[in-house]
C-alpha cells in the first residue's frame, strides 16, 4: 500500500459516518447522528490540503449540513452507481484511482473499494467488504472510524506523531 500517493478520501455515509440506523418518523427519515471524532479527523485531513468527498446511495439534508460545517465541498447523494460517480469525480478533479482512498461498509461500496488505491472497511462492515479491503478500521461505522482513518493516513504521511 502506498499511503503517500493518497490525495483524497471518499466516504460512504450510512454505516460509515453514521452507525447505519435509519430513524424514521411519519414524515420520513428524521435525523442522522455523526461522531465528533470523524469530524475532527476530516478537519485535520483537510488542513493538510488533502481532499475529502462523500458518495452516498441515500440522501438527507443533514449530510449537506454536517459536511458544510466541516468544509467538505464535494457531496454526492442519492447515487445509484458509485463507480460511475467516482469516474466522473476523477475526471473533474484530475485524480487517478491510485490517489483515492474509499471507506465503506456494504455491497454498494464493493466495486469502488476494489478499484481505488486504498480500500477501507469499517469494523462492522459485511464480510465481503472486509475481505476486499486493504485495511479494516478498529472502530465501527458511526463510532469514529472515519476519524481513525484520517489520523492513520496523516501519521503514515508524516503529519501526525501521535
């Protein structure tokens, strides 16, 4: 694994940045819960002039709100084909697959995890995702796994000593 080549982390939302539970009221999905340590890891990652993006199969206004607070500008929601979205994103940004790290937890993430330079599964991902990933986080989705990944990459790149 060439950690030095990674310039952008792309994350799924449900099951990765949240615990994967879907809270519904009569009006539809009511809210999402994000972990503060994911947010601090993303902010640290961005502060070193790397990119962070979100590709989610579902859509919720809370995702745009939270990502906006963190300074994440590339948010793609209600994406049916994550590989096609990734291809368009690479073309728009000028990245290669080797420069991308993707973190996911479930079958819609499989194709992307197999394509990118660094595929990551959260600790509670389904077994096929864990088997295809280069790294499995110690933390579960919604419990700081994204922050863990951000800090790991920054450490491997020499930006963090802890």
